[in-house]
């Protein structure tokens, strides 16, 4: 898209403004870091537009507060006190079951994931938020804990102008097909290749 202009304009009967403002499903996938970081960067833009933001974090440990969580919660408080920006909600689905294993069986974790998705699906149907981040949501889809077709159907049928960004490795093909924008993060070089572990301010 040179200079931000599409190569092809579909004959869909929409005006330029209507086409520009269509709600998007965005998927950040691939093996490299940066998927969630990019999603939360978009959330900052959404907050600046005064949009209601709902973050639903599926996999990282519920006790691990990443930097973006602290920042977005603070921005939510700014909105409450001054009216600037938009409201922010941050929810952690279950106890986290990826990098830090918690007590409970796999079925317990799967049930937590399904419960989390059920809540998101309800919010989509009622148009609760303008901008959703479903962080690490591809994992319960990849593991078969949540039905992919159910998710795709809910995304396609969501009313109003609700943008949804989904992050995580191994995004299912059906989700990729349903998305409007898909980014695959690939590794060229990483500090871990030289034995360096993650550090404050960079990874969290």
C-alpha cells in the first residue's frame, strides 16, 4: 500500500469513510516476541481516541503484572479522574497455565479458558467495548480448549464498531482466514541466542 493507499478498491457500495471505519479483527502470531507488545501499542492509540478498552489475558501467570498492565490500569484511572482517554478493564483468565504451571488439572485450566471466552462472547454480543485485546488467546484455541468455529462466528456476528486484536503463536487457519489483518512475528536475531535471559523494561 504505497503512501497508505490501497491498490484495489472493492465495488462493495461503501463510501471511503464507511470502508475506513469498518471494525477489524487483527491477529499477531508467529514464534518471535513482540506480539503482545504490538497489541498493547494499539490499545494506547485506542485509549487516546476515548474508546472503551477490554484486555483479557489468557496464558501468562495471573500473579505476573507486565508493564503494559500497570500502564493501562493507570490510564484507566486517568480517565476516571479527568475524563481524558477511555475506560480500561484488565482481566486475567484463570490462574495462568503456560510459563508458570499452577495447581489444577488440564481440564480445570480448559474450563477457565472456556469461561473466559464465554464472558468475552457476551461482551461482544452486547457491544461492551470498542477495543479488545485477547492476549495469548491462540493457545487455548490451538490446544482445543475453545472451539475455533465458535470464536470465528462470534467475531463475524459482533455488532457495532468493535475492534478485536488476538495474540499468540500457532494461530489456527480458520482464525487467520477470518481476520482482516494478520502479522507473523519472525526471528532474525534475539539476545537469548547469545545466552541472555529476559530483563526488566524489555520483556516485562
